[in-house]
């Protein structure tokens, strides 16, 4: 590829990336407008964002993909998100507990929130440090924090009370 073709390709890619950035901004505005229109969504987003580690993206993801939030038990909400350890047993054999299934996007959003919250001075970070000091692998500790976040968020929406550290 000669330099002129490479420059044309770079320009084309830059234009496409700019178009995608504009499209994402438009979608973000539409989502924000939809949430702003509905008082229940506005209130739920405010409550969710009161928890350390939960930002606007995580809150909107949970609102959109977890409508059961606030109306389920801690165990069932964790299972819906795929954050409940399930046994891998058969007969006399006892396997390791593993998470699987559930709503992947919700689990991903909560995992990133867990990564974020472990860098704060919250009780979630203390849980992470305690698990790591007990010899647990980092990813296992993050999943435990993600589940603790989800259970806390479930209670916050159920009780309609903001997070109190």
C-alpha cells in the first residue's frame, strides 16, 4: 500500500470513528431523556448511583436489564445475574462451586463496578481486601464483591433509601 492509499484509509477510518462517536452520544441522550421522563426511573437511577462504584452506565444497565431489582430475594437476584455459585456435584463427587449462566451484561457491569469500588475506602473494598488476605484469587474476590454490590442495590431499590456507608 502506498502512502497516499494509507492516508486515505486513515482518513476514512477517522471519519467512521467520528460518526460512531456521534451515534453513541445520540443514543446516550435518548436514554437520558427516557429516564428523565419517568419519575420512577429517575428515582431508581439516583438511588443506584448513591452506591460507591455504581456510575451512570452501571445504573442504566441495571435499570434496563434487571427489572426485578428490588422485588427478589438476595439469592434469587444473584442467580439471575449469574453471580451465585452453583455446585458441580454428581453422586459421591463434589466439585468446585462456579458461577455461570445469568445475564451477562449485568454481570459485566457489576464486575466493572466491583473493580472500581475496590479502590475506595468503602466496606466493599474492605471485603475485597479481607478475601485477598485469606488467600482467595483476585477474580473470586471481585465476583464476591459484585454479588455484595448487587444484593445491596436490590435492598436499596426495595427500601427506596439511598446508600449509607
